[in-house]
């Protein structure tokens, strides 16, 4: 009875009290998948300020992490996040795409929504804090040009790609790397959020044709006005 009264009070205040179990979180389930596949290297493409790596460490992943982040301000925060972690490396500054060149990235006010692609009104309406506030020109590299420097003979690698609508270009430049990973996670849009991006159905089929099957889906961006899920994280492993 007391528990129900406390929960009802918290709900009125906009909170919920429940027991924390790592296995009930998206990060906890991902670490369980990594453990099940003996993953000892995570390639974190689109690391931003280190949110993904921090979550992995908090839930118990102890293997190597290599983070790729092109934007200078985000890289500074990312470097601080991993500065006391000898198993967490920061790759040279570059955006990851389909060619070795240069590219201009739009910087979002929330940082994590930054992208080389123009943001569409659907995204802005659902997340006004993601509005672009500037640009930065950075080197552009194929993952195949960089990943071999971090993959060892004993590496069992997992690839995470969160590049705000640019995921298909990352995959175009990562064909060799894909052949060397046991799994990957992609942020996928269910509706157009960035100009010229590929949507979830097409991207899922592409990954399946590369020899992977889907293991998990987790909501990322939800339009609070309608309840519609706009983005998900999709996790894949080889059968």
C-alpha cells in the first residue's frame, strides 16, 4: 500500500520509482549481446562527447573502444571523458563517409544532432533544441582507410554508427571493415529527418544483405506531441 501511495505521488510530480537493473536498460542488453559474441573492440563512429562509451563502461564493458568524432568542441569533451581510460582511444579528427576528402558539418545546438545533411522541419518540430547554429569544415575519411590501424589479429569487433542521416555513406566506405565485425548498431530514421538520408527499411535490408540479422530495436527520438517514434537504434549480429 505504501509503495502504491509513493508511486502515485511521484507520478503526479512527473517521476517514477523503480528498481534499477542493468539488464533492463538498452545499454545493459547491448553489453549482454557483446559478451555473448566475445566482443573486445567497439568502433564508435559518431561518438559526439562520449555518451556511448560512458554507458558501455557504466554497465560493465571492459574491452577496447575507439571513438571517431569530427567536431572540435565535441572532441574536447570526448577526450576528457576517456582521458583516464587506457582502453579508450580517440581516433584522428575526421568525419567518416564514402570517400577520402573534406566535408562541411552543420553544428546543432544540442551537438548530438549535428550532420553534414540539411535538417528537415520534422526533426526541428520534434526537437527544437537541435537547431543548427554553425558549421565546421573537417577531413572526410572512409572507415576502411582508418579502421585497419585499430583492428588486431585477435580483435572481435563491433561497429556503432550514429551519424545523423549519414549512415549509408559510412557503410559505403566501410565494406572491408564490415567483413571484419561480428555486429553493428545503426541509428535509423523511420521518417525523413535529414535531406537525402536513407530510411530504416532500406538500411535494414542493406545490412541484412551484408550477412547480419537484427537482434534489437530501441527508440531514440520520439515526437512527444504525437507519440510517434522517429528514430531507433537497430542492433545486428551475424547468425
